[in-house]
C-alpha cells in the first residue's frame, strides 16, 4: 500500500512538472515577437517622469487603475529598458507560478486530481496566456489573489499556523487592493467568506489581521475615491447583455462546443457530488462559487444601473476558483490513473489545438496595432509615394515604434482633437497626392475617404486594428461591397421629391423626409463582423446645417428604435458651399449596431433623409452597401 501511494505521488508530481513545463513553453513561445498592445503603450507612456510624486500626479491619478503595477513598471523599465520581452517577463513568470498555485489550492481544498485538472486548464487557457503576455494588472492580480488564499490556508487552516503567514496574508490583502479594483473586490469577498473556514477561536485574531490589511491599504484611499468618481468606461463599452455569462463560458472554452460540453458536464457532476461532501468540502466549494458569482453580479448590476464596467477581464481574478469548483467532483471519483491521465491529455491537446489553430492566438498576439501601423505605413509609403499619412492614435504610441524600428516617415494624427468629419475631408482633398494611407480611422472617415480616393488597393485587418492604402489611380479594389443597392423607384425606395435629372433627386421644403427605404437585413447580414454603409452625394441649393442622412434600427412591430444614427450636414459638409457636390455617409460595424443575432432577425433597417428645416438640396448616388468586415478585430475577447 505504501509503495502504491509513493508511486501515485511520484506520478502526480511528474504530471504537475509536465503541466508547469507546458505552461512555460506556451507563455515563452514567440515572446520575442509579441509587441505592445494599446493598453500597454498607454501605461508605458505614463512612466516618463522625473520623480515618484510626478508619476502619481500625472501617470496614475488620471488613470482608472490603482498604482501597484504602474509603480512597479516605473522602476522596472528604469532597470531593464523598454524591450518588450524583458518588460513582459515578470508577468510571464507570474502566469507560470499561478498555474502551480491553482494546483496547490486544489490539493488542499479538494483533491490532487482536482488540482491537476485545474492547473492543466490554466496552463492552456487563452485568457490565462493573454494576461501572462500583457503588462496590465490582470495576470499580476490573479497571482496576488491566489497567493492571498495560499497564505490564508497556511496561516489559518493548517494544523500549525505561523504568524508569518498571517502577516503575509494582511500584506496580500493590501496588495490585491493596490493592484486592481476587482482584485480588491476579490480580496474583500474572500475576506468575508473566510469566516466560514476559520475556527471560532481564531475569529478575533483573523479580524485583527484583516484590519491590519485595511490599514496597509488606507494610504491609497484618497486615490481610490478619486478614481471611483470617474464612473467607468461606459463611453466605449456597451452594457452587458443577458447572455454575457454564457459568452464568457464560451470564451473560456475557446469557443469550442466540445470543450464547452465537457466543462458543462464537469460542472453538473460537481453539483451532484457536492451533496456527498463533508462540511469542509462544502464550505470550500461554496467559497469558490461565491468568489466567482459575487464580482460578476456586482459588475453586472453596476454596468446596467450606472456605467458599463463588465468585461471578460473583470472576471479573471475569480476564474481559477470557478475552474476549481468545476473540477471539485474529482474528489469523489475513484478513477484509474491511466484513464484520468488519458482524459487530461485529451483536454490539453484540444485546448492547445483550439488555441493555436481555431483562435489563432499566437498570430493575433504577434501583430499588434501600433507596430503594424508603423511598419506598413513606412513600407507602402515608399512603394506608393505619399506624404498623406493619417495614423489616428496617440503620437507617443506611433513614435515609440518608429524609433524602436528606425522607421523615419512623417504622419498626421487627429487623435483627441476636435476634428469633425468635414475637417478631415478638407485635409484629405488638399494637395495633389495620388495615394493616402489611413490607419485607425473612424468608420465614417473610412467610407468618406473613398469619395476622393475611390480605390483601396491594400488593407490589413487584425486584432483591434485596420489599415488602408487608398488611391485616386485606378487599381483592383481590395474593399468591394458584397451587397450594394442604389436608391431609386425601381429598387422600391420611397421617392417623394422631384427627379431634376437622371439619377438626381431634389429634396425641398415640401417634405420633411425623403428617399426612404426599410430593409429586412436578415438575409443580407450573415456575419456580425460586416460593415454596413449608407452614402450619398449632396449639393446644397441654399445654406443649411439642419439636414441629416438617417440610419435607424427599428422593431418589426413598431416602437422606439433600438439604434438611431445620423450623418449631420453640419458635421460632414461645408454648409456654405452651394456650388459643389459633397459626400455624406455613415459606416458602422454590424456588431455595434446589432449586439445579438436575434436583433437582426427581429428588426428592420430604415434609411432616409431627414430635412428637419425643410431646406433645398440635391441628392445623387444614395447607396446602401455591406462590406466584409474585420473578423479578428475583437477575436481575443
């Protein structure tokens, strides 16, 4: 029996060693080619200060994140420089350590098999890999949250608790709070749940060490209150839909139905077998479940009632405990090592194959926006000579990669400037350039640019970026619509005004709306990554600002629009120009217009001109077009 136990222990140690080696390989693979993404460059751009106090005032207070990671980066880059793989290395190492921490907690709370299965998942998980590769407070947050639980177990659940671990527990409470607001939530929720796990005689001591943790965090309270006044990121983040949690499980399963079914089955088994567990098992399972549910509910309710904050990253701090809960049933199943190891191997192989091939994780991570913008713009501005290059993002980000890769070229950026669409068009049409390079353009700007540069001869789409090379000179167009319809009576558009000449409609004071059509797009939109564009040319017969090209997503049975957008004359055209034809248009991602496929089926798209002040103007070439979109733009989310 002793020999068998030793053999099983050795086997589990070898498997754990293999999982840790795999975790290291997956995190170090291609690390030298992983450029900084937008959020990382944002953090790095707030490090170039002469003093710690200046860092706090200018680099941390304006941001919405606590100071720990920013302060650590401040000193780390001073020590090692700015090279990506070196700067990222502490986060990679924390990611590898987190895999072991999950195993350790699983062994203590449930069983070795539960710990090994959860560690294998963490080793291969896309979310865990991504946050091991980016210098933001998510990978560090999971590392600290897991360490917090480990020090709790060693300090309060072990047979011979040490005061050192209790002090470390207090320190970790504070560090979790200083890392991210939702690792602070995790620490708070766990601090309360831990009352279920301690013995009554330890209640006072535990409370005192929690109080010590709160005291250590206290100096950050003014910064916390200031950051809380920012509200959230609701300007660009949509409120969560009711299927958010299902989508999150899909994300954890690499959007693979087999993995999703496997995890659902494991979750069901854990729910069934939880009834057989002893008091300690049930308490630990309850802690795991609430550690995941409580932050989710807090973020969901806040997002619905106040301002959107809920993202997949919000739940990452609790995700390891969700996974431990899913595999907790392994505490009760006596399974032969050969069978267990075989299932584990299949799980790992499926996760890696979906990670590499289905999700294209490494390809997406290797191509980040700012580095691609600079390389593409430099290379193609030589092949297709132009000085009209617009990279519409923070200058610091682009200049960083220009300097790093020695790419001398001039560019313009209108980022964070009060530049209207008509200002962009005025800038675009100046000069005699044959080619125009545009990167990170608002969708409306992209479609409006084709009025003056009608050929898109090169484009590159990737994770969170789009880059275009436009031309006045005829070329094969790489951005052709997959559907196009021009407004006309023959195409069943409601034309109320006068057709002053072939293809030209006059809109005047007689009607408040004209050139109306309602589309059933359920047959047209097969992919929510499509772009939907409505464009026209207008010529003013009098000076006016109060006319609009409208796009409205409306219920089939009537009622308020789900989404209503307008291309305003005052924003897009020179309202004093009564001599020339001018472009006007809207282009949007379908995924933004239609948050779910059900909305596509249960709504209609209506487009029309709204002549609110009943002005006089001419319209021609009014078109609805649908383009193949960027399949990868949100793929890592």
